[in-house]
């Protein structure tokens, strides 16, 4: 594997999930694989789970880790070709990516959507800029439109907890005071299309995700109907794709409550975190035994470790 | 030992001090104890000594270290139960603490007093929030009201330098242009009550520390009188506890000078640093042979290393 | 070697260059030299190459690394002797340097020129403050007036690429929208005076570097003339030394173009990076085969590793 930009870079999902679960049972089983190898983690945005779990994964493989908050610690980057760089940006991604490739064996990058210009975000200029110019493998730690480490984590978690071969999985939009990117939802939708699942998305009218991502996935605008008999309820807010980056509706009705969870087949509750309690989901659900958000966060380490292991094995 | 929140978590002070001094003589004696163990250092505030000495202590034990400046690098945290999180905070400490516990074996946290609301600071919501929800041991790297790594350091330093079994130790308030927390003073006062010392506190009227901490410790409002025959002069500014967080007096008379040091029994000068020269203490004192502030800072490593060693040995 | 403040700390340049090239061929050849040794990297300014390459160099030698952004993560420092510290600065460099010396075996510091007061910048108060008070070796990661790791890198790079014993090297000023320090140019000029090179500086009138640095080096105010038959074109902007810190001229004519490169002897193009494309130099030059800026950045690791190796071998 060269890069891990989206879940399209997973060649055989069931084998990957199986391998991740094996890593989880014995996290230090490949402690020498990363010996004298260095990963650079470049953050353009805040991060708790991704920051720590990716470091931990690298340490479990015996790698060296260099963490850099690009904004503030480094130079403001330019991504466009041919620009006369007489404005705010001091360095072009062409140099930054090539230079960092000299010091690291693997690169991992977080660069959120700005939610100002849809074409700009969906062009993935930061991740593609680094991928195009780096000479080492690049891992996506959440880009403008994708969060494939989270989606791999979710596949692992669902595989661990599912009681039937083809569980019913519901992705439900939920209210949130701020406009959030679509990356987590996009990658989860892509992942569910590759898993053996009865998958449905539910959200208010106007929050349709990009059709090139949702494809044939059924959308139910009636949340209660969608939740019926669900085995997994995956909750996430995102801002509008059509009216790009806008919070066109914030109806508190969409919050996940214990009452709604009763409509399900004793479903597990999932969320990528951070989660705003009593806005996105009630305390009673998050603190219930059916909530698996902490174990889900735990699996972030093993998803990252699997991806790193595959990269190291190939290089 | 589960957590190191305050010096109450020290079960046998003389043995701890002896053990810390042994570690200092041979810092790499337990280089494999922390093998494949990871400490997460979470900072909500600036730090020089604590940041570097705690890292160094972990490295001496062979641990992996992950450092995170929570403010800026992570998400703003909510600490209250039951809040509808539709305001500035993105994540609840319930999730943050549980999640970080998945990636680390030990957690260390720095979260200063805000000095706005006494009950809020003395409730220690940040440290207690993490301790209550983490599933791994938590170390206090200076909380709103306590700095137990500093106090352990001070006990080690006084033990090294004392010439009599029961030295006279004076904690003197000193002027400072900014309002500072009471954490260092509180933990030092608690520590001196556990050591064999003739201990007295001196400060202007109105700067009394919390009585539940000072208990029966004598307070002398006459600094020069208090300093007489002192073997150790420990200097620190703090803001008012009664008129909470206020600088109710900043009389430059309270600065420590060479003349005042002459009142002592050739006392050693101590300060936790950083120190404002010629405001808190004169250059002449800080640069004299009696100043042991640098060796005191050096002992921060061995205090942290002892605490970590005890945690690792128990886990 | 005690400190690496400027290239005056290089005792035998040709041997150093040879040794650096040997390290480059086998970067892990001294993997145990730094065992249980710790380097502290203190940054007062942004950094990409220096931050990562110096870490990488230390890792290649088996050292532990502690990185600290002093501004923000630590305390604001005072450098003047005898100050009554009742203003913004919380800690004196006297304490900071001595304290950090307790936790590290080697210190590396980046502290740019402020470009407000020439005497202040050229007094090098930050680096000299740390060097004077530290008890461990200090490495300059770009100070107010010098960048000796870059200059050593440049010597290595020129040695690798030169086709004649005494190549013609041109240092050309170039336009830039912001006022930049003279550190890179100063150290490069000092280095070229120690190498066997036909060296000339070209810049607009008024951009003369300090005469105590340029000494007898010829200055040609005609860029095109200077570039004739050059084997290496080293480009860098700096602000005025005379009219200190000012951008007294920003004539776009001085940008390096393909046409200008045709005047040279098929010269290699060098720049320390970051570089503003199409302001300092055209895309066509930077993306040409003659541009060696990426390999130059790569050599930062081996320059730093050589300096660290020499320090570790002596300690």
C-alpha cells in the first residue's frame, strides 16, 4: 500500500478487520517492524483521539514519532500551482511535502474542511498536495471529505459487536450548534457499502450527503422509522452539502434519546467523538451499557496500527 | 498507588525521600520498568520544569511519552454533569478521560486555578474529573489547589541539605505583579506538617491560606521575626484566599534581601521557580551560594520518577 | 566541542564535510552513541526543516528528544542583568538555562532576530544568555544573526555537487514581501570564506551585510554580471543592515529566472527554504533539474547529526 487516503485503499476488508482484531489481542506482536522508521504526524487542526491513537499505534510497532502542529509551529502553506507567492503563505506544499519526505518514512496528515467553498474542500488540496509531492506513503488522519481511519475503526467495532451476519446499521444525523464537516459521515457511508450490512441513512431534508458517496444507500427522512430494529445506531452531525457548510436546520427532535433507542433491536450506540452530551445524544444513552463509544475509540489504535503495519511491510 | 493527586497519596514519607535520593544516584537503575508503557502528559497551562522533568523521569524508566497541550491541540472540555452542551465546550471530561485511558498506561495533568471562583477552583473539577473517569492512574502536575510533585521535590531537597534533625523552615510570602494560585504554597504547607521541621508561615495580613490546610501551623505577620534562625527560607507569592484571587497588597518590603537572609541561621534559599528577580527576591540572594533553587529544580526529575516508579510497580 | 553557535566552532571544515557525507551513507552507524542521552529542542519561532531534521539526527544517534515551543508552552524570558522583573517576563534566562541543563544533555535553540534594534539582535542575547548560563552544550538552530546548521548543510551540499576544486558561488539577494533576518546570509558568507570557492555577493545598493562578516568578499551590484559562469547560485532575501530591518527596495527585477540561470555555468540552484515561488525565484527554476533545494534540505539531517556526534563524543 502506498497511501491510505480513503477506504478505497483497503484491498480486502474482511482480512483487514480480522488482522486488526488479531493486532488488538497482541499489540506488541510486531514491535520490531518499525525499528529505525520514523512517522511524521502533521496537524492542521485539533485532535485528541487521532493524535494519541496514531502515536500509540506507531509506538506499538517500534517506530519513532515526530509530531508537528503545522499551524503555528511551521509555515503557512500555498497549494495552488503557479501562484506569485507575495501574500500570506510562506511555503508551497511542493517543497513542504518533498522536504518532510526526507526526514520521515511515513507521513500522516490532518486537514479539516474549511466549509467555505465546496469545490475547494472536495478537491482535497491539502491531502492531494502532500500525496502528489511526497515521496513516502501518506495516511489521512481526517481530510476535508474523508476520515478513513475512523471508518476502518468502525468496521472493526461493528465486526466485534455484531450478533448476526448482516446487521441493520443506521447512520443518523443529529443536531449540533456548529457547522461540522462531512468527512466522518462520508467515510462511514463508503464503509457500510463494503460491509455486509442492512444500511440506512436518516437525516432532515436538505442534509443529503454527496450522491457520488451515498449512491444507492436508502435515505429515510423519518428517524424513528429508520431506527426500527437497528442493531447499530451510528450518530453524527454534519453540515449541509447542498447549501454547503450551512446549518440549515438544527431541530432538537433529532437528538438520540432512550425512547428512540427502544425502537431498535437493543442496538449498540456508536459515535466517533467528541460528542456534545444532551445535544447530539442524551446522557442516558451515552452512559448506558449499549454505548460502545469508548471501545470504538480504543479501536482507533488498532486501525492505525494495521494501516501502518501494511505500509511498513510493503516498504 | 492509584493516583498521585496530593501528598496524602504518600504512604511513608521518609521511605519515599530515601528512595528518591537512591534514584538520583542511579537514575537508570529501573530502565526496563516502564518498557512498552506509555505516559500521556496533558497540559492546560504553560510549564517548563514540570514539562521537561516529568518527561525525563519517564524516559529514565524506559517509558514512551506522549505530550499534549490540551488547550489548542485538543477540544475544549465540559466538566459539569447533565449539561446541555450547546455552548463552547466540545467534549465532556467523561469521554476525554475514558478515551485517553485507552491509549496510555499513566496520565499526568496540569490545570491551574483560574482564580475567579474559589469554590470552583477548590472543587478541583479538572483533576477530579479526570481521576473519576479515567481507568488508569493520574498524576497531578499542578492542579487548581495542589502541586504535590513540587512538594515531594521540596521534601527531598530539604532532606538533602538539612544539618539538624529538625530544621527551622520558613515559608514567606513575597510580592508579585500578578495574581498567582495557592497550589505550591498549599502543598508545601501540607508537606511541612508531615516532616520533622520547626515550621512557620509569614505573610501580610489578609494572605492567610485556607485554614483546612494550615491547621495548627503558626503564622507570623512579622517577616523579620519569622526569618530569625531559619535553616530554610522558602519563598512564594500567592493571591488572597479570603478575597479570593486578589492581590490585596503588594508591599515591596516583603521582598527577600541579603539583609534579611542575615537574620537566618545561614539559611538555604528555596523557590519553586519561575521567580521574578528583584521583585520576589534580590539578585544577590538568588546568585548566592545559599540559593539551592537549581538543585531543587533538578530534584523535580527524581520526585516524578519516584511517583512513576511506584505506579508502575503497582500496576 | 562545547557549543555550536557559529561556524567558528568548526575546527576543520574539510574533515567535517567528509565525515558528514560518511554519516549520510550510513546514518545509523552511531546508533548507540546517544543512548540514554537527551536533547532538548527549544523553539522561540516557527520551524519545519530545523524542527524535524534535528529530531531525526538525534534519533539516528539513539538519543531521546524533548521538543518545547518556548513561546506559549513556557514562560516569557528576561535577558537583562539586574532588571526589576515587575513587567511581562516571568523567568530570567539565568534560571531557565540552568534548569534545562538539569534535564538535558544537549540543548538546541531557535530564536530569530526581531529586526527592531540592530544592537539588540547582534548582541545575540537569547543564544548567549543560554550559552552563558547553561552547563551543557548549546546548538544554534538559527539565532538573531547566525544559522550555522544551515551553513554546514550548504558546505556539504556544495561539496557533493561541485565539479571543480574551486567553484564559482554567487549569493544573490532576491525580493520578498516581508522583512527577513540576515542570519542565513551571514552564516553562508562566513562559510564561503572558509571554503575553496570563487565567491561573490550580489544585491541592490543598501543591502550590504555587516562588514565584519563580509570582510573582503567582492560585492557586485549587477546581478547579471555576478551570475556569469556561476557554478552555484544561492538565493536568499534579507532586510537592510544599515537601515536596520527595513525593506528599502523590493525590485522584482532581482527574482531569479530561467533566463538569468542561462548566464551561469549550468549552475545548481540553492535556497535554504521556505521559498516564495515566483517572487524569489520562478517555478521554472525551482522545478528544473538544476535545483538542488530538496537535497539541500535533506542534508540538514546530516549536518545536525555531525554536530551532535561531535558533542556526544566529547562529553
